[in-house]
C-alpha cells in the first residue's frame, strides 16, 4: 500500500503533470510508457532484485532452491536488506484459491530463507494470485502448459534498507 507522487514536467512553459501511484501500479505505469526502474549502487543487489523462478505445484524445485541458496547467502552477507517475496499464479482455477496459493508460495520461500538463517523480519511474503500475468494466458484464452507455467513464479524485490 505504499504510494508515491510522480511529477512530470518540462520547463516553465508546460504545466506539470502530477499523479499519485501505488507501488502495485508500477507495471501499469510502465505499460503506459513511463519506465520506473529501481537503481541501486550495488551491482549484485541489482541482480538479486531481478531474480525469479518458476514455482512447481509440487513445491520448490532443485533450480529454485539453487536460486534461494544464492539469495540466502547474499542476505546473510548484507543484513540491512529487506526483501519482498512476490508470488504469482496462473489464471486457471478459482481466483480466490489462486490468491491463497500464491500467498502460500511466498510463505514457503520465506520459510526456506529463514531456515537458511535470514531473519524473518527482513522478508515480506506477498501473494498476488493471477493479477500480474506475464503473457496472454488470461481467463478464456487457450494456453498450453508451458505458457501457464511462466505465470507461476516467485520474484524478489528489494523493499527497504535498514539503518
């Protein structure tokens, strides 16, 4: 529920455009032609913010745990980072069930990282269900298994830096 004021202006002869946007609307803003990209001074931190993996309905895969092991190592070496764990599902099935599934996915990832030694207060698990699909696989559109699988994913975002 974090909100930002976005101000776009060009010189004094043009009227400034002001918008209040919610952090969850960043994809919509990007789709509208305004690119908002977080900038970090640490190149490894940029890599962490871009990490994601496909989530199998059976739980964490070997490739997912490899990503999480790398992430846990980085988090342990950088105790000021607060990480948001964003989990997403495909658009098949019940929307509310998908929302619950995605929250469970995010909590599974948090539990894995906590078991690796990361402090729980530095991890924010959030499930978004089918809200942010990566492709055309919306309700009523035929997609094969591989296309649906792309939407079942967990992404990471650096949320805050503790002082």
